[in-house]
C-alpha cells in the first residue's frame, strides 16, 4: 500500500514539474514574440523621411499589421491556436510608444486531466522608439 502512495506522489510531482516547465517556456516565448513584434512595428511603421526631419510619426496601420504578423510567426503552433494579440500606439511627434498585450492559453497535463482550457499566460510590453536629434 505504501508503494502505491509513493508512486502517486511521484506522479503528482512529475506532473507539476512538467507543467511549470511548459508554462515557463511559453511565457519566455511569448515575451520574445512581443519584443520582436514591437521592433517590427517600428521598422515597418516609421517613415525614414520624417526621421531625417527630426519627427517620429508612426504609421499605425502598417505597424499594427507587421506586429500581428510577427507575433504569430514567432511562437510555436500549439500556442497560435489560442493567441490573442493587441497593439496600441501613442505618439506626440517626438517619441512614439507602442504597447503590446499578448495572451495565449497553455495546455498542460494537469489542465487536460481536469478538462480545462489551459493556463492563460499574458505578457505586457511597452517600447519607445529610441532616437536622438539635436
């Protein structure tokens, strides 16, 4: 009887370790995808002619499309099914700012056993366009 109790305890411990590792890995991947998406939004959305004049205006439509595309490309396929991505821009003409919120549900062993959708992982990232003009 003791052997069965120990086997169940080891099974629970292994399951929790695997779940924590999967959630941690997904969080890191979503964080990197959000950073790449914000970088891509600035690359696609900023007009070089405006930068030469000392103004930083961001084309929000082009930036939003690039950010959404890059966020979806840079995560693994099982997270793409539940991906929710939102990017907002604030700009005053000098220093545009992009704010991204990326969320996905991570399916882990314990949530599958309980019949749940998964563990939600949400990442908030804020990035300013960094440039100096004198």
